[in-house]
């Protein structure tokens, strides 16, 4: 049975929908699996209940395509008040009765212990797909359970590296938050690491497709035990990402004094960060303070540094992982489904980075900051010229006197 046929008219449970991965997963299910009904577990937060938080997600930029193509898609989603940190997900008895209709479950973010325990209470469950991190493991990362607490259920444990900007969906390069891989590839700042190593990045839509396809494969098999999938990568090194970002950095510059690249020599790294990123940011904010204007350049510098910091533990060592199962999974899909749900696509890195830079500029950048940075660069560019002209003029006046 094909993937789309198997998913027809199913009831799906989704947790972690507020994460970047969860956002894209829900959008993809609703847009590409039109017969599916989705049950979402959300907790109230910041004065908003689960339904209000869901409406906020639907109003976000990542759902623009879905709103245009299927404006009533939200009617296929039902929210349940719950919490991933509590037994039975803190669900009410009435809600648990409704959830017994679930046949496929997805966990997109956060601790999965209580989620998997609750899956054992779903009588009609055919499979569950759980997002995990490949960086929890050392040595060769095999396609089997390795020190992971997983019950004996048809669970697809899908291990991901860093989640990067979208390859194609919901739009090419789409990104809503600035994270390490994105900050590196768009030239927002210097990273610490070995640029010759393989870039441990999977586009968010490829990650979503892998979860959907893995749940289908497990659900159509007779397997009743956990199966592990190590997700496919971009297929390039960190250095490739940096080199292919020149056009993107020129077309869509990020509003910081960041240096584009990656360096492995830590003392030199900190010297460059201090004098070429932090110090210019500090001087700019001091100048703004003296002029009575809002100080914002150091805040943007801190934002980029915080985004790049996690890369340090990832990009300084190789991560050797088996990926046979994910490539075999791709071959099981029909030609049409490989196009709709690509899980190991060949990616043009330069185009990918260019789209990511354009999306970052649109959704993650304060345009006022960009204008300020441009003004500062203009001042720095013309200041030496002005000083030289002033010096020559003063010397000329003195000689005439």
C-alpha cells in the first residue's frame, strides 16, 4: 500500500507542535495528506489556551501557503490540554477516551518518555514516529537502539542532526528562528570548528518527510519492535556551506559585524571575535548611547553568538552514522511520493543557502538594524577619506599662512 493510501482517513496524534519541527510537520500533514485528522496536545501558556496557541501557529508565515490552498485546514485539527512532562500527558479522562481512535502518533520535540508510555494505551496504534538527536551518541552511530529507553512497540526512532532551513517546503529556504547552521551559512558570524568535516545539517522539510515516511513503513510492516532511522544530511562539508554562501552574504547581508567562516584554532577564534565582532558592536552602541538612540548592535551580536554556540560541540568532531535504512525507505516510495515526500534529495547548496539568507532577512531581521549597520559601514568607509582630506586641507592652509 502506498504512503498516501495508507494515511487516508487516519487519526493522527501530534506532540511538540510548537517546535520548529512540529510547525512544519503539522503544515505538511494538513497540506499533503488531506484525509488525515490531527489531534494536537498543547498546554496553556502565557494566558493562551491550546486552541488559541494553535490559531497563533496557523497565523504564522510558515502557514501562508496552507492558508491560501486550504483555508479551512484548521477544522481538521483538535487540541487537547496536556503536558509532555506528566504521566498520561496530563490528559483528562474524557480526552483520553477520544484519543483511543488514534492510529499514528508523532512526537516532534521535547522529552519522549511519557509520550511513549502513553502510546501503549492507544489500542488502535499502528506506528509512532519519534524525533531524537543523533548527538546523544558516541562512536559509530548504528541503526539500532543504543542506550535509548524505548518500549516494545512499533516505534520509528528517527535521529536528526541539526535542523536547518527548509529545502523546498513550505517555501524554499524557509526559517523563522536564527539557529547555528543558519547563522553560519548566511555569514552572520564566525564559528568554532573543523570546516573540513561533514555538515551535520538536515533541512526541516526533509526531517518532516522522514518522520512521515518512517511511520508509514513501520505501519505497513509486521514489525512490533522499535526501528531506528538516521536521517540523511545535506551532503556537503561546513566549508562547502561557507564557500557557497558568498552570493547570499552579498545579496542578503546580515546586520552584524559578523565574520563569515569557521576556524578551528581557538585562541585565534577568540581574538577575531573580540576585535572584529564584539568591539565594533560595543563602539557602535556607545556612539548610539551618546546620541540618545537605542542601543541594539550588541544585542544582535549576542543573538548570533548564542545561535552559533551549540555548533562548537558538533563541528569539532566527526559523527559517523549508518544511513542504509533511510535510503532503502526512499526507494520504497513511489516516484510521485518521492517528489512529494523527499527524504534524501540532491540539494544545490548555493541555491539552498541563497534561499535561506533571503528567508532569514525577511523573517528574522529587524530592518532598522540593517539600516543602522549600513550607516555605520558607510561612516567607517568614508571616515579615513574625510580625515585625509581634512589633513591635506589643514596643511594647505598652514602653508599659505
